[in-house]
C-alpha cells in the first residue's frame, strides 16, 4: 500500500511537471503572437485552485491530473467582441498557428534537454559495458562474440555504459544483423562482430535486449553469504541474519551459488520451505515462506535478501558527469538519440516488428515514476526527460485530436492556400478520438496484465 501511494504521488508530480511544460509552450507562443488566452488548466474537472491575471487569463489546477489544456479565444466557438477580433487564434496566419501548436511538443523536447543537462551536471553512477560471458546456443555465441571485453560501439552508436548499449540494440529491432565493436582491457585493438538477428525473438516486457541475445554483463563474484536483510521481509520474520551462509533449500544443495538459491526460491511463492544455513560455524535450519510477487506475468517467491559480493575491479564503475559546457552537448545528443529511437519504435509498431503488447499506459508510468524517484533525484530527472520526449512525440502523431493532427491540417492549408473544410475536420477529429481511445485501451490492458 505504501508503494501504491508513493507511485501515485510520483506519477502526479511527474505528470504535473510535464503537462505544465507542454501547455506553457502553447501559452507562451500564443501570447507572443497576441492571441488572447482564456484559460490555462493543469488537469481536468472541478477546479482545486484558480487565479486570473491582469490580461484576463484564468490559471487553474483541476481535480483530475491526467492532462491539461490552453483555451485560446476563437470566434468559431466563442462570442468575440469587435475589439478582440485580431486577438483570436483563427485570425492569425497559418505560420503563427503552426508555431503555437508546435510549441507544446517543442517545449517537451527542450525540457528533456534541460533535465538531462542537470543530470549530467550532478553526475550519474554507471557501469562500463563489459561483457562477463556469453550464453551457450545464443545469438551472441553463434556469432562468436567474446567475453571479458568492453562494448565500445553498437550499430555505429558509441557506447560508454550499459544504457547506451540497450538503447542502441532497441533501435535495431527487426534488422537482419547488428554490428558490435569491442575491445579488451589490455589492448586498444577494436574487433567487430556481426550478430545475425533474423531469428531474434525479443519481447521487452519479458527480458532485456542483452538477455535475449545471450549477452551477460560482467558482475563481481557473488557468494551465498547474506549481506542484507530487507526490513519487514519474509527473511527477517523467519530470523535470517546478515552473515548467514546459505547451504541448501529443502533437500537441494546450492553449492555456494546465490543464483541457484535465488532461482530455487522463486519456485515456492507463498509456500513454506526449509533453508539450511551455517551461522557462527554451526549448521541450522530456518523455516521461511517466500512472499508471492508477480514478475513478467508469473508468480514467484521473494525473500528480501541481498548477497555478499566481491568489490568491483578498478575502472568498471564510472560517473557520467560533465562540466557546464560539455553537459550541453551531451544532453542534446541524448535527447536526439531518444527522439530518433522513439520514432523508430513507432515505425516498428506499425510494421509489426514490435508487438503492441509493449505499449505502456499510466500504471506503468506511475510504477516507473515511483521506482526512479526511489533511486534518487538524478534518476528521477532521467525518467522525466524520457517521458517528456515521449509526450512530445505522441503529440506530434498525425491524429486530429492531437497537436500533430492540427499541424497536418495547417500544412494542408499552407500548401493548398485554403483551410481544410470544417466537416472534414470534424470527421478527422472523430477518427482521431477513436484511434487514440484504442491505443489507450491497449496500453491500459497491457498495464493490468503485467500487475
């Protein structure tokens, strides 16, 4: 229940920030073009707070925090006095209207650059993309991708950490091959490996791009000794303690393998098991019931333990931090790469290379907001930037109920020299509303199926 309210609060904060940014883009450019703004609302429904400025714009924070809008004076729907005729939205040139509508998504992209800029100024703890090993009979092993090497480039994109690698791989979904460049720690020689991805079955909701290719990131040696017990967890309630060495579960020896222990525990959700441990040189038995939690649409057992592991080798842990000048280029580059990737993903959804099962809705966004906020401010900034980019791109889709649909109408007007007839616009709005409702329904269905 605590997680639910934390996720909800994080979601409301994140969405409130991003909607405000988006609508302020419309508002600011409208004001610059002398369009009278009647209302600037964050949220829908009954007003929780309102204030009117000296220019007559009513600023509102409404009850339902699932969007917002800027209502501009328009004599097609409003009663307009003669003195305000030139201050209506529809009285402006097509170029001005395009600028006002495009300002919302552009504000989202600008905010993403700003958020990434702050993130890079503060610094983000990251890991060098060093391959630990390659799984047998995988796409990576069939291409003879070596282990214990650092990935320096994927499909032409330079990679300095695992996030870069994952983003580059995501962009190649549906391609017949992926070129990966690597180098060993004791050499500057770069070797190239081409993965044959014709048979790449990648499902983002079930696994990462790395896992599906058989690439296992390097991790320090993990031991079967307990290093952390989560407060209030099944493990704590059963009496397991830091320093206990795990020997077996029921009758199955784990042979100092934390992974084997973890995999075995997952098989017993809400079922009591006997864990054999070594404590202070003596053998003991502890009865514990792993809590059943849902992961990848499966119920698995969870104890709330963390293992002891060897320290990271020098140079593997890095801090992505830049000075005030360099951070500008890095933030612009990160935003651009994510914009390109997002458009690629939309294209792959249309062509069928990516399943609609991968669409996410407000529940998944709320969970992402909560988890990123829990990790710390710098990770929350990265999450805000990512969602802001997606919000900007979604609004540019050529659906008449979205900014992209309005822009499409204005571009047609620009080319033809006359506005699109209102009857055609109304049909388009109805189609756009149905299409958007369909996409939202799929996303919500996916969200609920993952709970």
